[in-house]
C-alpha cells in the first residue's frame, strides 16, 4: 500500500490542477506515475537503496524520461511504445517491494505524501484559470517563454515536428540539450489528443513541482527522517524569499524562477535525489550508492544543464569529503585543490573574454543583478561602491549580496547554526555539502562561461533555486541537532498536532501568496508577461497542420532579423505544432556556426519571397525551398493580391498562402 499511495495522490493533485484536460489525460498521467514508482522501486532494489516512495518516484522519472528522450533521438515517433516497455520493470519493482507494501500504511509516509501533493496542488492551482483566460482572451498570463516551451514540447509529439530537428529552423539538426523533462508530458498530445500548449502549461509545469517535492522529501528523509522532510516542504511553501520581502530584488524570487523556467523544478528533484543517495554513501560507503549518486548527477545535465553545472562539482567534491579512506587534512586539501581546479577550468573556458576585459567578464552579472532590477530596496547599492573600493571590490561585495539574495534568510541561519554545532562537535561529513555548494555558487557567479547566445546569466543565475532548497533543508537539520534532535524522536500527541497545524498554516500561506510570488517584480519583466497573442494567429494556426503525409513548414513575411525572444512565427509554432522555416533569427545568428550561416541564408531566401512580383513566382520560390506556407501580416505584404483571394485563409491583415 505504501508504494502506491504517492502515485495516486500525485495523480489526484494533477487532476485537481487541470480538470479541463479530461479524464483520458489524467488516466495517462496516473499510468505514468505508477510506472515511474514501480521502475524506481526496482532501481532502488538493484542499487541496494531503501525503497522509500519519494526517492523511487524520482528515480523512475529519471529512467523513463531519459529512455523516452533516447528513443526520440534514435527513432523519432515511438514514445508510447517505449513507455509501454516500462510496464514489466514497474511490475517487477512492485513485486519485489511486496513485503514492505504488505504492511499497513505508515502514518509518516501518508502524511508526507499528502503534504507533497497538497503543496503541488496549491502551488499550481491558478494555472488552470490562467489558461482559460488565454483560450478566451488570447492573453498569455505567464512569462512569454511558456510559448517557447510549448514549441519545445511539440517537437516530441506533434506529427509535423517529430524528427524535424529545430522547431525555429525546420529540418536543421537539433542539438542534444536539456529537453528530457518534456518527454513524459509529450506523451499526452499523441495519446490523449491534448494540444501542445495545454500539455505544457497544465501538465509539464505542475508535474515538475511534484517531482521537486518528491526530491525534497527524499533528501529530508535520508538526512534526519520524516519530520525533517515535512519541515522542508513546509519551509519552501511558507518561508518568503528575500526577492519579495527583504532585499526586494525580484531577479532572485524563488517561485518566479520555477515558473519562468519549469525545467528547474525537475532538476531540483533530481539534484535532491542525487544528494540523498550521496548522503547514504557518505554514511555507509557502499559503492552502489556512490554509483547511483553519480548517475543521478550526470542525468541532471539533460534535465536542466544550468542546475547540473552547480550540482556536479558539489557532488564530486562531496564524494572526496565523504570518502573515509582519506584523512581529514587530506580531504581538506583535496577539496581546496578541487575548487582551484574548478577555477582553472572555468578560466580556461573563457580565457579570451578574461584577456579582453577581465573586469567586465567577472562582474557583468553581479552588476546587472544589482543595477537593473528595480524596484528593489538596494537598487544601485553595489554599483555605488565602485568609486570607493573600485570595480573589483564592489564586485566581490556584490557576490556576497547575490548569495544572500539567492538563498535568503537561510544563509545567515545556516552559518550561525553550523558554527554552533561545530563547537559542539556534532557535525557529520554530510554537513560539508552546503558549504561546498556555496563555494561553487560564488565561483559560478564570477566565472561561469557565457553561452553562444550571449546571455551571461545562463549559468550564473538560473541554478539559484538549488541553493535555496539545499540551505533550507540543512538549516532545518542543524536546527534539529541544536535542539537535541527532536525531529529524530517520535513526537508526542501534542507534537503531532503541532506538526499538522504547522503544515496547515504553511499551505494556507502558500495559497495566499503564491500567485503574486510567480509574477515578475522587475520593471523590465512586465514586457515579458501577459503578452497578447494576435487573435488572427490563433484562428489561422489550425490551417497550418492540415497537411497529412508531408513535412510542412511555414515562414512569416518580413521576419525581422532582430527578433530574439518571440515573434509571430514563434507563436504559430506553439499554437499549430508546425515548425517554422525561420523564427527568432537573432538567437540563431548570435550562436554562429552552421546554424548561424543557415539562418543567414534563410533570411536571404525570405527576402526573395517578400519581393516576389506575383503569386506564381512566390509559389515557385516556396516549392524550391520546401516552404509549405507563406504568412503575411500587413497590407504591404504580397501586394499582387491585395484582396487576398488567393490565400487559403484570411483573418484581418493576416493571410496564409500555400505553395500548391
């Protein structure tokens, strides 16, 4: 019974979040959760881990999502077949766990399961109503990247996109990147007929919160038992971050970051699971535990690369600290050498930028984070220090502020409690892990390489929620140790009542505050939130997917080469499930290489299409380039057909011309 409670309550939470998806979708989600749970139980058994449901479900997610992704890379289009393959491993996992499952449900397991599911439901309860707004008013009350995520999910599920490479430059090979978290939700359009945009926002987004909650619970259980696990879930639900209360820097808001980049929540679940297994290895020194921890860490790269680059050094150095064959001095020396090696590696990756402008490379993110994020209580404070202590001095002070703004009140509490417990001689080797993560985070904020698209925040900022979760869990653990370990003891009836009351209060606070917490506070963020999708695009999008047995791709007339974040073509990709010939070209041009060259060539082709003197010339050019649809958005486009008689669809100033 214990093994099945978590999938059932998780499925109920998902159904309550998105009832509009229909029972077929939620039956698929329940099936996936059961498969993940059973597969995870089998993995636990293979690696000699205690078969607790939270770690098992996270392991099952990792296994199934990676298998689905691998199948798409090798043989696109067979996701449902691969998912069905996991019926046998899942059944075996449940069968092997039957002895534990034959016991009556453990009250702590039931309580934790309900808490994780309620946290997921309350965190995501406003998503359904917001999607109804989108479907009725075409206002997208989310961060604009949500539409881009829908396009990313569609490439694994929409018939016109499967096996077509890049969705914004159709039939160009797609890089292997952190797409793994999309794959379970990508089953929904194929099996249940739900649209990619609904599968993304109503399933993929909240499911990541559930995986995160499972990972947090798994780490809490390993560290100190069920009451630390419960306290950790309550803490991330109820303790406000300094982005809203305190420093007021919205760039570091925990819940905003989770909704803006939903893959982060998945990666937090995987990271917590990796650290949970690493903690077990540090205590039992079983090679199988270390192997599983390293495997989970590696898997995080394809779940969320941003989190992986902070997690991997932490796990590697944590393994050094936890290896009992080394003396304490040797461990300390090797840890310092490891951090130095990380510095040298990061410097080597960005050697040209360091030679050209060392100060600009090191401190560009820190200065951006403290200069352009108003309204904020300390807006401009760090840059104002430069006349007094120089750019380098202000930058180093800014790193300290950035760590505090990221981790919030957990950072000073963790430091104080660590010092207290250290004096008592009650720290374990596992308690070095948050310190290692802090050091890695500081180095990444200064030295993480800038990706080809030029966004220096990619690896310096977006893994910040990992620091929040880990410091919250360890601070609560140290607090329990300082209070003579009350979480490790079975509480009295009064204590149980207090725990239930605290859980109710934390969930009530989450329910009251979460909607505001997910909205951007920064002034510039308003340009990327609540975007209006033209009604004409919504009406015309279904026409693009009417071609069967072909490889359709469309292009929008006069596509601006400066478009980077979103444009009409990107909206159509998300709405139709058809890839664009070219969309968001600036993001492709700055990447350079073969993609940049192909983007430049396609823009030149588009220019020729825009100058076509008549319909026949336009269609000949489209067929020569394999473009199925040419979409105009103003009267100056395709002037040879001002009345749009030759268009296959027409809404307002928008019209679609077919190559046939």
